């Protein structure tokens, strides 16, 4: 077995290993360090002798590393006694540790990684590290920040959790429901950054988006009765289904109206629609409503045949349950498609007057498109050029500049 095999096992089992060790040691940092040491040892030993049970091997090795660390901590001798209760039993494999609590352990790990004591940036980094199993280098590449920045966020996160005395346990049912929104928001941020990168030279970062989908699927399996979890899963699946057509061979963005819909991932669309049906059974919340909008796009044969009136209604519902300037801007786009650019421009101008999205390239982008459709070309060109100056993603910026140039001087 090579490095790729080790990575594959680690990616699928890391959350279970770290979660189980954290419950036994009471120390997230120690558990994560022990798990990383086990992976390092696997990279050396597996090419020489592949284990029959790779996941169990990682768990047993990480457990031994945790025991070694606890031995060096005299204040934790009682924890060591618990971990080493039956040394004659031989290596402990995954299923022998506590099969009835594994899923709860992973769910608890998600809630800890997304704990309110942490900053949003730290929640994202810690979730990707300890739940997703990504390395600091992978997280840094995904968010275009230096590796030391990611490492510092993860270290600060572990220290903050320890200082706050956050217990390794699932919150009580009432608190769990309150904090579930924080977990979902972290996974949504991860997926959104993968779906449309805020900066850099790539429009889409599929690896990051698909990692978010994997984490949402895990959460949906652990809390199958939470409609919004299925709503977020539906939104991610339906959005990711369009990835194959969103960029050309050179990585350049392909607008929705120009996409070859035969390239869309139809199994992903089916999965998304199934998740949306589960969400709808419990009542659609903000993620479910966004998924319903994505489903309208995914089910339409073309832009012209899309049910834009229905999308406007869905955005109006979304604005009632989760109001935001981005929702209002997207509603304006849908209004333009359903009723024409003039009423849509009134909505956008209201956002401008209220300065609802300062510094964002999205408002001048939409305003430039609407002005173009209204034949106000000099104003449209100025708006698109302004949007390009504000846009940090190189691929999006090139599209905006190309549109502005096409309108003439």
C-alpha cells in the first residue's frame, strides 16, 4: 500500500479515530496529534506490510501514541489507566472500542469544531482538519492563505476549546438544535468557497466543494430527522451537478445560458432532488429554499424555459426567513428574467442607495447587466469595469472586462 492508500483510509476514517480518542482522553489536541502520528507511521510501514484492517491499524496505533503521551503527563494518570485497562487483549481495532457510540462521537466532534467560542475562520479550519482529515497545506491551498495562518487558526482553536472547558459530548437536544445552524453554516461556507472561489485563478475548487458534500452527507446520516441538513445536502448536490459545464477546457467561466446541459451530473441532480424531498417533508428552511431554487435551474431544459416566476416566489420566501442583501440581489436577477430589467433595476438601485453590499463586486455586476439590457451602454460599461476592479477572482474579473470591452468606448 502506498501513500495514496494511506491518504484514502485517513480521509474516510480520520473523524472516527479523532472523535473516539478525544472521548477517551478528553483532549482534542492530544487526540489529533496521536492520529497524525499514526498516519506518519503508516506511510513508513504500510508499503512494507499492508495491514489486514487498515482502519483498525490506524486506530490501534493512534491509541498507543495517545497512551504514550498520557504517560508523560502525570496529571492524567487516571486517564491512562482507563485507556490501558486491558493491555493483554492486544491491539484494539476500530469496532472494539465502542461501536455503539462511534456515530455520536463524530457528531460531537462536528459540534466541537464549530463551537461558538471559535471565530468563523477557525471553525472552518478546525472542521476541515479534524472532521474532514485535510492537512494544513490542503486547507491553505483551498482558501489561498499561508500554511502558518491555517496552523495558527487550528492551534488557537484547540487552545480556545481547552480553555473554555468544552466537554466532549453531544449538546442536549434543545441546545443541539440551536447549535446545528452553526455547524451547517460552516459546511455551507466550505462548499460556497469551493463552488465559486472568492479569489485566485480558479472559478471552481471541486476538491473543496466535494469535501463539503462528504461532510454534509455524514451529518445527514447522523441526524436524519433534521430537514435543514437535507436541505443543505440538496443545495450542494444540485449546485455541484453543474460543475462539469461551468468552466471551459481552459478553466474560463461558462455562463449559465451558454452551458452544455448534457454535461451536467444527472446522478447528482437525482440525489439532490431526493434530499430536497426529505427536507420538504419537514418544512423548507433557508437551505431548503435555496435548494428549491437550484432544483428549478437543474430541472429546466434551458434558461428561457426556466420557471423564473417560481424562482421569484422562492426568493421572496427566502427573504422572509433569512433576509440578506445577497438574497435581494438574487431576487432582482430573477425578477429581470421574469418581468424585464426595468423593475429589477429599481430593486438593485435600492440596495445601492442603502449601501447594503459595500465593496462587493456583485452589485455593479448585476447593475451592469441590467443597464446593458436597457441599452444604457456607457453606464453599463462603467459598472462592469467597477465590478472588475472589486473582483478578487481572476477568472470572474476576465469575464467582466471582456463584457465591458464588448460595449465599446
